């Protein structure tokens, strides 16, 4: 999910921190997806989408912050 143009301006010493932050962000989104599926399956309701939305927003914010911090911008 990380293409070469995402880290064109990331210095060599920051690449480890950058990829770690991006990985954690993707894990947040994955946790939200997993919780949504489990909760919707167990409760037969749409409450799982609440967890998906929360974790997706948290992961996206964390991803954009890492991108801006280490790459100097979104692209």
C-alpha cells in the first residue's frame, strides 16, 4: 500500500520510523474492519460500522500525520 512516491522525500534514517507509523495506521484500520465484522455477525445489527468508522478515521489521521511529518506533504 506504500508506493515509491509516498516516501520520496523521507530520509534514510527516518524510513524505519516512517514505515512503522504507516504500518500501525494500517493495523488500526484492520482492527476496525475485524471488529465491524465480528460485532455485526454476533449482534445482527449495524453497530459494527461505528467501530469501523472510528478506527478508520483514527488510522487515516495517523497515516496523514506520518506522511506529512516524514515526507513533508501528502504526496
